């Protein structure tokens, strides 16, 4: 079955460490997104990529970095510069090629990151 | 300014009754799409229903329908015959056209609790 796989499901980070969250999709989607969700809150856009080797900052990109070397993969690195990284992280993708804003976003299961 | 407003942080509904979750949006784009997603406690985001700005009829998907009032910029989700499994967070989201980035913007969500 096609879908988006995020790993790990739970991640613990020590102060000052960088950690990388994995996001892989086999939907052949062009566009991929990373969102952050804090408890009881909506989703905020961190980074997005509409094509391989290109990505753009979202609303809260500071302290995060991404790469898009393959269409299927869009890993997110939470750097030590992110002062409050404890949150739920969701990766999503859409089929941008339809050229339609009707293309819904497909989501992964999420990664819960905790700073210890 | 908030692009998506969901004024009900929490809602209760009796099993088998209908419930309306409110969503208002703000855009100056003529072409946009409105989405509703459900997020159970497990964290995954489940797509429920879509309404395009040019769609003349309200969208329906099984027990879900969207009460779209374009002039009021509202897109309320109606769930008929509520079930215990409907207890979850519900997010309204908007996607604007290419001139506005085509990214999804999410509201803060409404937590729905279905009572037996």
C-alpha cells in the first residue's frame, strides 16, 4: 500500500544534540511538508519542498534544516539551535502535479520528540 | 491575522446526534480549497472532506457534510449520527492558489467528545 512512513515514532534528544527525523513516501508525490504540532494546538509549517533539490522555509524554520535529494525522502534535522524542540512532528505530501489546490495532503504517523 | 479560525476549543455531543464544528477563513484569493481533517489520539491526520471555492454545491462524504457559505467565509463541518469513534481533534485547513504558495494553513482545532 502507498503511504508515508515516519520514523522513529518516539525520539529523545539531549540538550545540544542534533537529531534527524525520517520521512519517506511511495506515493510518487512531488510536494512534501514538515509540520510541528504543540499540545492542544494546530499544525505549523516548518519547511516544504515542491521538487527535488529545492525547499522553502515555512513559518517556523529557525533551528531546523531539511534536504530533498530524492523524491521519496524529506528528512528533517532538529538542530541544537532549536530551543524548544519538544513537540509532535508530522510529515505530509501532496500530488502537486495535478496542478490543483484540491490535492489533499497525506500524512505520516508522526514522530514525538522529547528533550531530556 | 489568523487565516483559519475555529472558535470552539471543545465540543460535546450525544451519540447518534448531529454536531456542527465551526470554521471561518480569511483569504483574498479567488481560488482556494478548504479541507477538514480528523486527528484521533494516535496522532495520524485523516482526511475527511474537501470544498473548492468554485464548487456550487456543498460537499458531502458519507456522514460528513460541509456547510459552505462563501460570502461569510465559513466552512462548517457537520457530522451526522455521531459515533463514539468520532471522538478526536478536528482541524479545518485552507489551501490557496499558486500566487499564495499553495501551502496548507491549519486552524487550532476543535476537540470533539462523543458521549454514550
